[in-house]
C-alpha cells in the first residue's frame, strides 16, 4: 500500500469505516498525495485524455454556444465560470473564438476559474496568459459568484465529485463503506444496519437484491446553486460529462483510471483518477426545483453536430473532410457513438424565459 493508503488505513483504525465519498475526497484532493493536488493527469502521456485535449474544436464550439446564449440574453455584464478547467485548454479555445466573433464579450464578462488543485491552477495561468480576458480563480463555487448573470461551462468536472453508494440487502439499503481487512489493507464493506429509507429515492423501490444506488450530494447541491443564480440573474450552463439520463441502472459506476487503463479503486489511492458516472436526471431535477429550466441530456455527438463541428472540421482540414487524417480522427473520437458521442452527454440549465439553447 502507498503512503496515502497507509494514512487512510490509520484513519479507519481510529474512527471506523469511511464513506466512499470521504475516500474519494482524500484520494483526489489530499494536499500531499491527492491525485489532482499533485499532478497534471492529462494528455497522451498522462492518465486520460479529455475532449478539449483531443481537439481545439471542442472548446471553440462550446465557446460559440456560450457566446450565442449571451447574445440572445442581450449581452449583459456577466460572469463566465468554468468548473475544473484542467489545463485551461477549453477556456483558451473558447475565448479565442469568442474574442474574434464578439470582442465586446471580453470587456463585459469576467472569467472565473474554479479549481481545487494548485498544480493545475499554475498550468491554467500559463495557458491563459495571453487570452485578453479578465480572469480570476476560486477554489470552489461560492456565493460571490451569484451577483451577475452566470454563464458556466463544466467538462468532466461532475464525474470527479464524491459519490455515496448504497446496496440493497435483506436488511434494507446499506451504505457501502471503505473498511480494513484483517491484513490491514483497504476493502469495501456494507454498514451492518440499513440506512434510513428517506435516503433512497422512491423510484428505486422495485430494485432487485444487490442493486446499487449512487448519489453525489456535492453534485446535486452544486447544480442547485448554479440553477438558482441562473433563474434569478440570467445566464446559461452547459455541463458535459460521461453519465446517464433517465435510465439509471442498478450497477455501480465507481472507477479508477491510471495511464489510460482501469485500475483498482482501493489499491493505490492518489495514484489513479477516481470518478463515477454523472446522474444527469438528478442534476436536471435539482435545476428545475431551483426555478430554472433544464434541457437534455443529449449525446455529446448530437450536440457537437448540431452546433457545427462537421463544418468546423472541414474548415480546419482546408475545406475537404477526408483529406486530413488528424482532423478526421479528432472528429470521429468526439462524435461517434462507439467513441465519446453517446456515453458523454450534455445538460443545459437556462432561465425559464430564455429561448431553447442551440443543440437541445
Ligand atoms: N475540464 C478539464 C479537466 C477535467 S478533470 C478537461 O476537460 O480537460 C477535473 C478537473 O476538476 C481538474 O481540473 C480537477 O483538478 C478539478 N476538480 C476536481 N474536483 C474538484 C473540486 N471539488 N473543486 C474544484 N476543482 C475540482
């Protein structure tokens, strides 16, 4: 077991099993050994490649989507927030096209990047040094971001938010925890007692034995916070991630990835990325309760095609799709159903009064 694993083992020894949410928080964000706190995980040599790192087209088109919604809402003084910007690539590509198309945007809209990792914050500062925008940083989404119309982008951010897992047993729904095995290593274990039934939504009533229910309290709380600002002040949010819509299954989705391969979740905490499928239906419901309108989720492929990725690819390939294998490959990777096109989805949160956003 690595150093962080040993520290988690000592914590469990002292206070008993911890929830998966607590385990994820430590594994991802521990200041000394946490996954995001200590490294730059992206890119071909890194642990995983995200859409903005695959192609500039992704950030450009999301930028156009934001510019369209901002224009549609009469170009207000506003704030553009990105949650978990990674290397800052998406924002760089978005601001470049927005600046070309609507230079006024850069004078009327402040940019705020929400990033927990000091390592990635430093890389973002570098990437965005010449963006021409007024950019600030925050370590979490906070009330200070509620004073103006809110335009928001989040790609592969919500999947990193901690989840809790519950399993249906003879004794009722029990929480799946991280505990210690006799040999001192980490293992999953269910709580001996069932949890209060109020924690499990009614639509899980008919679930079979051993079914999982996953929930991310941090994700739903954040969706609510964002939707409240958008409902009250205006704006638009586009949340892109891998996950499911109305058809939540009964399986579990917690996964670890290192060097572009699946890894054991518990074996080397902090050395692998840990994430879970995003429950888009739950985020959309939260947005509606907060008084905003939620659209989607739609597949990433459908969204990108609807907002012009094929035309953009043709332009980048100098007018001829099929003539530039690199651009063709990027396009296929982002939109084909057997690649990122359907597993990845997009949810939009809008004011009730705004028109339907492009692609939904
Ligand atoms: N959007 C980027 C990076 C995705 S990885 C891309 O598409 O390439 C997840 C990002 O969210 C990283 O930047 C990570 O450091 C950040 N992050 C994860 N959990 C966070 C949290 N709780 N608060 C703030 N940032 C977080």
